[in-house]
C-alpha cells in the first residue's frame, strides 16, 4: 500500500485505466472473432455486417492507442482480404 496520498491516487487511477483498457481490448477481440466466425461459416451477409462492426472497433482501438495504427491497418487489410476471398 502506498504511503503518500498522491501515489495512492496514481495507483487507483492506474487500476481504473487498466480495467477500462482491458474491457475495450476484449470488445475488439470479440468483434474480430465474430467476423472470423462468419467468414468460416461462409455466410456472406453476416460477414459483411460483422466486418463493418469489426473495422469500426479496430479504428476506435487505434484512436484510443490500445493498438498501434499500423497494427490496425494490418488487421483491417487482413479482414478485407478474407471478406473479398469469400466465395460468392
């Protein structure tokens, strides 16, 4: 336990920030997994709708510095290739 009031507050803020970031990272992973599941299932309509949600989640994560902007671009590129590679 911190002895100084300011360090105790910093610790409390760090824990809150960690919890928020963890939840947002989890939501990002869930969105991407739902897209991957729709692609694996072969359902084009579901894949298109989950693709939009996943891309938005990736962009939000990059905007909040949860992931690097280049990682976000790579993820979006890979998802686009998967979507375009689906059989019509």
